[in-house]
C-alpha cells in the first residue's frame, strides 16, 4: 500500500471526534481540547491524518508531533498563540512516520532561535534514512500518481470500482484532488527537521509547574516509539502506540508491541491523547489492544508452525479474529487485518530486523 493510500485509510478510519473534554476553539485543521491544566490535544479533523498535543509551562511550550504538512503545523502554531504568549521551546517526535514529522519546518521558521527537536535515537536515524527519502518519493511518484487517478475518475465519471460517480462522490473526489495538488506544492519546498536532542530510554523535562517524562519502553509501532507522560496531570500522549482504530503495522514489531503496551499500562494515567482519533479515558482501549496483539501473534504463529502460506494464514486468522474484534475496532478492521497478519507472519518467520 502506497503512503498516500495509507494516510487516506487512516483519515477515513480515524476521523476525529471531540471526545468529552472541552473544545476551546476549532482551527481550520484541528479541534483544540483542554485535557488537563496546561495540557491540550490537537485533534486532527477529517482529512488531517494525525493528532498532536501541546503542553504550556511557565517558560515555554512543548509540542508533540508536527503532522504531515507545514501548513497544518502553521495553523496549530496560530492556535497555540491564542492559548499562551509563551514561545515554543521543544518539539517531540513520537516516531518517524511522515504524518507526524513533516510539519517541523514551521516551528523552525516561527521560532528559529528557541526550538529544540527531541526524539529517541532510533527515530532520529529513521527520520534521516526513511522519512527524508520518502519526501522525494511522494513528490516524484506517490502524489502525482494519486492526482492522476483522481483526475481520471473525474474525467471518466467513474469511481475506482467502475461504478458511476454520484454527485456527492464527484464533490468528494474534487476535494481530494484539490488537497493533493496543494500538498504537491508544499512538498516542493519541504524540509524535514532532524532532531538535535536524542535519548535512549528516558528524558525528563523538569519545569516549575510541570514534569514531562519522555519515555522509550520498547519496540512497537516502529522501533523508536516514545510516549510523553505527565504524572501530576495523569495524561499520556501515546503517539501511534495507541490510535482510535486498528493498529497500523507497516513498520511494527507485533509481539514486542504488546509487551511495550503492558509497560505503558503501568503508568498512572487517566487520559490518553492518541496518535489518531479522539481523546480516550482510562486504560480500557490499551488493554483491548494488548489482548488483540496477543491473539494476533498467537494465531499467526500457530499457522506458521503448520507451514501455512501467507494467504492461507491471512484467511485463517481473519476468520478467527474478525468476529472477536470487529466490534472493538469497527468496520475497517476487515481492511486492516491482512496487513497486520502479513507483518506478524514476517516476525514469526524471523524476517524482521530491529
């Protein structure tokens, strides 16, 4: 699945809701929700592929993740300025994926002498060797091909499945086409910011009114995922270790992910700002995801021990897990599970490198 298709899938499956917190104001691209004193979720609106967060301290603001486009990051900066006159001092990358890192240049442009970028050391390495090259691929291949497909659908009046476009479908495709053309223009001048501050296991920012723990607890959605934990406020900012939909496993380590989430679950939090989807209360979703990952890995491993092919494994595991987890994850679970099985199959066969 190409990157844009992945992002589109996430946007459709994880469309944000306001949750139970108070929505203070709604920007063009985000709903800003106060989660605790000085802690805000920036929940991406439909079509904006990820969430962010920001933490206001007595001497500056800490931002978590920078989204897919610099224009989206600039929009969030404007909303932060409505909340506090404090400058942005730190930007934390929870992992390397483009929908969490490509907006970084907006912070450098707005705060050239102030802002420091923080990540786990593996994430910095992956930004250098994966995120930056993927911008070139998006610019030269992925986005132009997407534009061509969308324009072709409008020209022929047919949707990808061959059926005639309704007026509503035509409006939706035109909106996607306009968005992708704008994204292509941003890609032409995009600069990925490489973190200049890294750590191995933990980094703690001690502020007068906040303690911000930045923690690496093990392999998961990627090899460098971190969480941001505020113990006084009991808030967890999870990145894509937790999202509102099925786990996305293109770069994941499925069996290790469950173990990492178990470690995350030992933290004392009552609110979660996930990488995608609405703000969550408590640990129910985390515990459900641990169960799912455990069941997935067990089911795939059993098939591998039998010598089953990937295709047979995908069918067998889907038959077993869809009835059990479709209610938890929604209708898109059926679309996600083949990829989840494929990555788990690679892991069970010893083909993944850490």
